[in-house]
C-alpha cells in the first residue's frame, strides 16, 4: 500500500503541473507574462539586423537577409540606405541568397526547412517571374555550396544517398543533380577552378581533423590535396582566380590556422600570415584576382584585413569597431567589398568598403526599437587562471552604478564554438533593465584559441571545462561590484549541458539556471541525435559503444546527478530539434521534479535547435527575464 501511495505522490509531482498553451508554445509552471514585463521589453523585442548574402550579378545592388515579420527573409537593396524590397515571404526563415553569376539568368539560390527540422531544401528564385522552385528531393538534408563560375551549375552537400553520409553533388536550376563524391563521412564543396573543370571539396572529421580533395568534375577522379601524416585542421580553401594555385588556411605545423598559398607549378606551400598569431577566420577573393580580404579572430574579436594578392601586401583601411566581421563579398568588378558588422552596441548591418578611395559606407541601418545604443554596455575582456594554471578568457558586461550587481554567467554552445562580442538585445536588457552583469565565458574546449585549447575538454576531460566555471565564480567573488550570492547560469545546446553540470557541481553557489536545448545524458543524446551527426559528436564527447567510456559518460551526465540540484531551473526546448532531441529536456525535467525540484518548462512545437520565429523568441525571452527577476534578483 505504501508503494502505491508513493507512486501517486511522485506521479502528481511530475505530471500535475500548471500546463498551458500559447500559440505553438506549451508551458508547465511558467506564469503568464505581466504587462509591465511586456512593456519594458517592447523596444528590445523590436530590434533587427541585416546581412549581405551576395551582390547581384551585375553589381547594381545586393541581396540581403533581414526580418520585417516573423522570420528572416530575402530582400534586395539597390543603394546605400535605400529601401529594402522583400522578395521571399515564407513562414520559415530563409538562408542563402546566392546570386547566379550567369548574365543570362536573373535569380538566386536559397534554402529553408520546416519547423526547425534542419532538413534543408534548396530552391531557385527567378527574379523575372517572381517564382521559386525546389531543386532537391524534399526529404533529405541539403546544404548550399558555390555556383560554378559560368553559373550553369552549383555544388551542394546532401545525405540523399543513404540518409547518413553527407556527399557532394552538382546541380542546376532545372533540378538535375549529379553525384561527385559518394564516400562515407561528412563531405562538402568548397571552390570551383576558374574553368569549372575541377572542384575543391572538404571532408570534416572533427574541429582538429579535416581534409581537402580536388575532384575532376568530368571523370569524378578525386585527388588528395596536401596529403600528410599529420592531423590537420583546414579552414577555407579556394582556387586562385588565375588557376595557378590554391589559397587555404590550416594549422599544419602551427597552433593556429594561418593563410597559405600552394603554387601548382612549383609544388610549394607558403605561409602568408605567420606574423599573426591567431586564426584566419574566413577569406574572399575579388573576381579579377587582385585583392583578397580576410578576417582574423584575435581573442574572440574580429580584425578585417585587405591585401593585394601580388606580394600579399596589406592595404590601409578604416578601423572597424570591436565586434564580429563576416560575410566578405567583393562586387563583380572587384572595386567594392561588402562586409557584415555586428558590434556590441549596434545590431548587425552591411557596410561597403570602396577599394579605390578606401572609404567605408553603411548600406543598412537596422532598427533598435528607438533605444539609446550609446547607453548600452561595452564588454571588457578578462582572463582567469583555472585550477591547473590554464588562462581562460571571458567578457564581462557591467551595469552602471556601484553594485554589487547580480550576475548571469553565459556559457556558449558547440562546444567547439566561441563567445564573441556582438549585439544581443537581451544581454543589454538584462544589464540595463534588470541591473545584472553578464559574464560570457570561453571555457577550455572553445575554438579560436589554438588547436591545443580546443581539445582540452575532449573525452575523459569533459568536466575540466565545468571546473573552469568554478574559477569564474571565484573571480566574481573577488569583484567588489558583483554579488557572489546572486549568480545564475544560462546556456544553450552544449552550453545547456554546462548549465546542468554547473548546477550539479556548484548548486550552493548558484541561485538559478536556464537550460536551452541542453544535453542531459551523453549516452541517450548520442543514441537519439540524427544519424548524420552521430560520429561527428563521438569524436568530441567519446564513443558510448566503448564500455569504459559509456560508464564515464553515464557518471558525468547531469540527469544521473540531479539529486544535487535544489535551486530553480528553467528548461527550454524545440520539439523538432534534430541535434539535441526533446527527450533530453523531458528526462531532465522529470528527474528534477521527482526529486521535488522547481522546474519551469517550455517547448515550442514548431521550432528546432533554438527559436527562430519572432513570436516564440519574444515570449521565451520575456519568460526568461521573468524567471531571472523572480529567482535571481529577489
């Protein structure tokens, strides 16, 4: 009889929750959003950004991505600060926008999925007719690659062959596609040779191991580029515009990915950025081959450089503010360079650098809801010495006033990713409206700090990164303007795992936590993540098929240590998530509740790995703010 009563009590604890639905959101124990929270966040919810996707083939304007409704769509912009003419009108967000270089065509490629499933399909949009056509099978996962120089074909990656391996195909705007690489693993296209007879392709194994091959398009013969016994990580790779060599970035023989050039005739590799002790993040060449632009990632801050390819001499250009720079794209005539700039105080916008007079012109000015951006917090770069002496970086956003201020510790996902200073309306909201400092961490395992650093959390060393969070908590305690007794942790994806692990390790030092699409058990995660991702994740986390590793993964998984969590937690999930399945959130919710814990739970039925639709994002952000007000500020 006692067992029956105990079962009823546990059932009521787990399942008898305050459940309600708003739109496609299903929530448990999440209160209704007060009007004052909605009103206070209104301006922050109405910021937007813009990115250059490509120049039009004649250089008369550019294709940009921005949002005026629920999701980001494709627009055309014909002049600086001109009207943005919306071209696509889908319920789902649209990626791509790659303009066809064929002068006889007038259209672009784009891709989209359904409900965050990440089974992206590729489409061609004809600007003459205003109609789009799906070019892929409607079922597989596909990724856009580059147009051929003639514009008659484009390359793309797809798992249409067996649903697992991502292989390389050549397609055209009529929906025809020809396989070019049919091999096990994760393959993707990189660059066409000037005469379109060859295609550079990549094979990704892990962030520390990748390969480049040259494929003869006609015969299908695949030749390894730069074969080596060393495990090498490649960044970008592209044929030079004169066809005499290949530009590429790699960490061969070095700690960071340097820009290099391979000369076919001389069979010689040359390092071009050896004087810069940081990763080359991305690069682009002008069509005439005269210029190259590239960015370096220096302590998580972007630096743009433009060089003349003859002699690789750097040009003097206007200095850009601290933030993220990307989307480098030269105009067809090579006289202008479009860049996307996202800074901590301003949303992402498009700028154009005129290479003739070195002037920088802003092409878009994204809305900030009428907010005074000059009052926003600028992050400060800090470093801590971790338990083993490792120097670990982070960024602190401080509110005005003496404090002591509560703190939100932000942990990025990946884990092979990096927090980089850029615009976040919600970080600024927490700082200015809630009076909370935000400490964004780049714990060991983060990318951008060298190939040694990124491997320091692999396999059996997983919890060393969690120990780094403990050292950041020590740092908070030493700051007179920060309140060590009011600290929350926030993170998504792998950052969600780090949030849960932090709660099991530092429960007594934390007030509350927000876990967004986080991993709660590595074994169940590896079993249920989509098949095309599974082997890639095993390299990072460990292979659960090995008995010793399986025991280790079970031992460190947060759901098996949930009894240590006694503080409130907000778990947020997209129902269609192909990366971290909804079952990871559900099992963590249930085990904490079975222990009598306080859990807010939100699942979006039309989202995947993160929220893309404005209504969902707004409600989620308001709910998080309400959660922090209740459990962190009080």
